[in-house]
C-alpha cells in the first residue's frame, strides 16, 4: 500500500467513524415506530431485490470457487431463495420484539426519598467484523438498529458483493424512516488494513467490536482490539448420550446436531457416550453416522464396535471440524462427561440425552457453557431459535453478554435518580 493509499483509507475510516457517532446520538433517541419502519421496509426490499442479491451471490461464489474455497465455507457463503426469505423473516421477527431502550430494569426508593431506576440504553457504536456469511449483514444491521446502536459492518472479501446488495436494502429502510444512513454503514473496501483501523485506530468512535468468523479472525480481533470485544473463539460442542437415553431419540439428536449444517458454530464436534450405553446405544448411532457419510474418529472402545471408525488422537478432542467429522469417546457417566467437556470444550453449547431428569439436572448444573440443553440438538444454538429474532453471534464471554447476542445483549444501562432536594449529610 502506498502512502497515498494509506492516507485515503485512514480518511475513509475516520469519516465512517464520525458519521456513525453522529448517527448513534440520533438513533439512541429514535422512536420504536421509526426503527420498526426502517426494518419493515428493509425486509420488503430483501424480498423485492432477491434476484439482485442472488446475482451478487453468484459472483461471490464464482470468485470463492476460483480461490479454492470449498466445503463448509462455501455453504456459509451460499444464498438461495429460502435463505433470503429467512433473512427477511428474521428482520421482521426483530420488528416484533419489544424495544429495549428506555426499559426500566429495576427500581427502588431509598430511605431518604431518592427514587432510583436502572434503565436500558444503547452501547453506542458497534463494529461487526465477519467472514463468509452474507446473512450477517442483515442480522447485525437489524439488531443494532433495534437496540439503538449505530453499526459499522466489515464483511469478508468472500461475501463483498452479496453483503453490498443486502446492505442496500437496509439503507432504503433507513431513508424511508428518515434516519441517517450512518446508522448502518458498510466499509467499502476489502483491504485488510481496514480491519486494523477498526480495531485500533477508531477508539474515539467505536464502543465495542463483535467478530464473527473463524478462529484466525477471532484471535486477531482479541489480540489487536483496543475496545471491548464480544465473541467466541471456538464452537467445540458436545452431545452426551446417557445410559437412560431413549435410543431413537439419541440417534436422531446426534445426527441432527452433527449433520444438519456442519459449518455452523452449534454443530456437534464430539459425541460422548456413557460406558453403560456402549453396547445398547453406540452401535446404532455409529451406523447412522457412517451411513450418512460422516467420518467417525473414536477411542479404542468405539473402534472395537466398527472397523470403519478411525483412531482418534488427543487433538481430536479439541477440534472444531466444521465438517462431516465427529470424535467419539466412551465416558464413565455424567460426571466424567462433564469433566471431559471442562477440559476440552470451548464453553459454547453442550447437550445431554437422557430420560433421567435427575441426571439431566446434574449435567445442566455442572457443565459451565454458554448454552446447555436436555434432549435437544446443539443446532438450536441460535438467536432466532431462542425467540430473539436473530443474533450477531454466540458469546462465550462471562462479562456483559453470554450465549446468543441479540437485541437485549446489545444494550447497557444507566441509573436515573430522582429527588426532591436531598443533600448528602456531612
């Protein structure tokens, strides 16, 4: 990059930052009707411009294929009419949510008569960095708008055309609602230097960064960001099949958790099986996985059940495959399963399959992950499935937001104190 190019990029990023900051002030005081109008119009535009969006996506797919992108990454990038409709419905679901801004979370009166309220407020300006998922453009923009935050979107180079087409729909909604287009901006360059600016050179404008992508991106963001980060590093999710699991339920949950969409962060990567269920349950589950085209890497006991099982290594227990591959280990009951998850897991999403409620409650209490489920697929780790309309991502942080990051998680609070002339005594 030449000096002139660097100066031009810095100017572009500073302009984006200033416009986002100015828009955030307007948006923090916008009415629900304005925000919902913008989102409703954007949803209608997504449907009306579906052909344009698919054309843009076809160009992204062709470029990605030429660069050798394949498998789960191509699946994340690909749009079709159903996925565009799902985006539009997701935006409409956000419209239906209550406006969190101004909500009184709690209130109390002190003995001296001071009336204190804790009130929800926006975070301010949120920078979202993401890779190949173009739908994040709609989800992130809509969630930030509903929660009163200005958004600066930085899609990956893989989805640049798709994201631009989707962002154009959001801009139409903003104009219709008479809100500044600075409320939702897209960084117009694929230059990786723009990410450095977003992380380290825009602290005067940006209040929080939300990364969504692969491990390399998340590590970079967490290493370089000079503002708070909401995100997760890995989605190493587990399903534990207990001795008291109903066999067909266990089989179906494992298949869905692993194979419904292998490229999402809620895809199960490790199957843990109670030793007491080794003979009764595991052969059926293995057969179903292998028949569905899933590669199985197992421990010695698992290998003994089926010659097609590949020996698992220590690294397999740590791995987020994002592919049709699963690691399988036999454990000594629920406590051993919880210990395995604590050692190897990423605190994302874990599920137990059992008909024993006491065992289920022990698992749910002992496993310290952002999402824990009983008798349900890990693929439900999604803000839309939680009734949040959509989500920017799944946070494994323990501060501020944990689990699906939706409208409510994109707010903070302030204290509003009302008095009648009270003075603090000396």
